[in-house]
């Protein structure tokens, strides 16, 4: 954009016109704080456009958008009312759905809507919070002729109520019908702007004349610019001249000219637009928003197939481990009185818990990418972020929802496994609460990393990289343990450095120590147990736990900066 300036007054409808790539949608996104201008100032209802509070009184219909397909139309409106912070009753929400023709589909899921119905719902979302400014980006795309008439009537009713409307549309006829002023953009610049009268500049009349004497031709020339095609004469008049045509026809008849037809006309806005372009070719509250988004993310997670996959894998692992532990109990005499049996139980429990840890890593990492990066690419985030909310609040809500889902899964699955082990072999870990908390912390660390990655790379790539780093860190921890057992400081340092760079393996080792029997290391050989991947020689220190919390805060901060600075 280069020096673009425009104003939309209360009770005024301003149209944005221009070819594809002219910058119309970019102007709208800058107005709503979705794209940051390099210079200049954007003021929205008297406040900086970057202030979420300014968007509380704005309704926005994006050009490309999607709403959560598992929600009903009524639930979508309820969600956006909560995000806007407006007090809108259920009756008002029903009235808005009726206004856009969706009253009978209020309880239907959005995923079953046609494109035209989605467009109507988007218009309802833009209107539901009683906005003072309504921004419509291609509002009639995918609508049938009746829908276009409805949109036109709605825009005119908004104007009558004193609402400011900014309309971006390729349908020039609609712009001519409803707009008070028009701004024409071309290659990021304002090519022309003004009222329709100012832009069109003149109107025309076509006359079919015969028997035209020289005096008649002189009279036509005196009226305006004349073009002739046979017996048809086109005369161009000033735009505000409404009296010349009757006088001209009267005078021509008085001169003996036979007037067969008079066809009034006006230079169309389309012709004017083409002429110009050819010439140119030469705070919302953070907590409330975050909790709302977190709840929405949890609902989304429970509807994805990943939940079914996690459930199936968990049930299979519980069944297999239960069968394995029962066989172990039967072959060892049915009790765990020997140190060897308790050592084996500790190792097997840690092995199974690692399986849950890996399942959680796979599930949550591949969930984090689609729920953030995927929503940004699909347009779902665009519709939400146009509301008076900060991007950091949106990101926090996504993160909280994912954390609740991931840590809740690993805690419940781990608790079920502890119960299975206790019932089959009568082995109960010494610190199950601490162990499960550390497993949940490991999931939080990996999710935070996945959220950061999803702000810069594609959904699939972010999941692959996150899981790859998780596995790499675990392998580095095993290598470091072998080095420590062999008194090789250089090799041992591999594990130490990896646990600092990505704390997942450190938390895992702390969880293993809490799961295993205190006598396990003595049975295995003391410090030599470091070489074994499913034994841990020492609990985590408070300093390491503090570092983990700091790591999560720093990585989340980087994700927030990346997401806030990203152009949508």
C-alpha cells in the first residue's frame, strides 16, 4: 500500500473498487488490525486499529472464512457475541438469523451449510453485536439474486440507522445502488475517490433523429459533446444537469426535426472504473477470551479423529499391558516379594508409560498444528481475530485448550495404567501423583514447542518436527546415560545439553524415578543403572523444574511474538 487514505462516516456507505491485487482486502485487514502498516496511522472509531477494544463495535464479513463446522448457526452467533463482549439476548440473535434467512436452520450444524448459507451466516455474525461500523468484504459472493437483494436492503437499513459501512465488492452495479462514495484502488494506491456524481462526471442521452438541418446540429453541439452513428446521436451532459434534455428535445422539434426516440443514459461506474484503471496503467479482557478459545479448542479436539485414535491406542495398550503383567505375576509365583520381581515391575511400568508418553506426543503434536496453523490457512482464525480480541489472547486460549487436552489424556491414561499394574501384580509406584504430574509437564513442553512451530510452518510440518525433536531428545538422553555409566564426560554431556535445550527427556526421567521402586537401582547396580533407558538414578531438582517453567514461558513468548507479527 502506498499513501492510501480514506474515511467512512456514520450513516455513510463507502465502496472499495479495483482489480484483483489492488489492495482492497489488505486495506480492510489493516483497518481491523490483522495486517500492520509500515507507516501511517489507522484509526478505528476514534481508537488505534491495533487496540482490540476498538473492534468491539465493528462487524466484519471476511472474503474467505470458515466457521467451526461442528457448531450450529445459533452456537456460532453465541460464540461471536461472547468474543465481542456485547450483551445480545437470545431473541436478538434469532432476529439476526431471521434477517439473513437462516431462522429455520438455527440448530443445524454449519458443516452442512452450502456456500451461500455460509455467506448468510457470515453476514449474521457481522451484524449480531450491534456494530457501529460494518466491514463487508465481497458480501454477495456465492449468493443467489434474492440473497443479493437481501444484502442490499440490509446495507441500506444500516445506513438509515447511522451505521458506517465499508463495502468491498466486484459487483459494480451493487456498489452504484448503495454507496454514497467510492474509493478506487489500483496497485496499492488510490486511483480516484469521490461521490458517484463526482466520479461519473456526466450522463448521456441517445436520440434517433431524421430531417436534421444545420441549425439542429448546431443546437446539439451547444448542448454537449456529440457522437453520431447514422441517425443516432449521443449527447453527453454534465452529471448534475437535469434540465437540458427536455429543452433540447423541444428546440429540435421546433426546428422541424423528427424525433423518433430518446434514450436517457449515464456513463456507468464500470466504464468509469475501466477508464481510470486504463489511465493508471499508464482489550477485550484477556482471561475471558482465552477461556472461551480454550473451551472451543477442547470441543474441537474431542471432535477430531485423533481422539478416537488415542482412545483405541490407549485401550489396546492397557489390554496388552494388563495381559503381560498378569502373565508375569503368574510365572513369578503370583507375588512380588523378591527384589528382582520388583525391579522387573518397575522397568516394565516405565516401558509402558513411555508408550503413553509417545502416544501423547504424537497426538498432541499433530493436533497443535491443524488447530492453529490450519485454522489460519482455512480462514477460521480470520473470522475470530476480527473480533475485539488480542492475538496473544487467541493464542493463549489455543494453548490452554491443547494443554488441558494433552495433559488430561496422559494423566488419565497413566492413572488407568497404574491401577492395572496394581491389580495384576500388586505393585504400586511410590510417588504416582508426582510421576503423572511430570508426564503432564512433558506434554505441556512438547505442545508449547508445537504451537511455536505452527506459527511459522505448515500444520503437518510442525507436527513432524515436534515429534522428531521429542524422539531425538530421548535418544540423546539414552546416549548421555550410557556415557555417564562409562564415565565418559563428553558422551554424558550429550544428554545434559539435550535436556536443557528441550526438557521433555528430563521430565520423563523424573517421572520414571517417581514410578520405580526405590530399591530398583540397588538391585540393578547403583549408578550403572544410568545406562538403562527405563531406569532413572535421581529425582529432578527444583532448579531443573524452574528452568522448565522458564523454558515454557520463553517459547510461548516467541510463539506469541511470531503469531502477533504474522500477516493473516
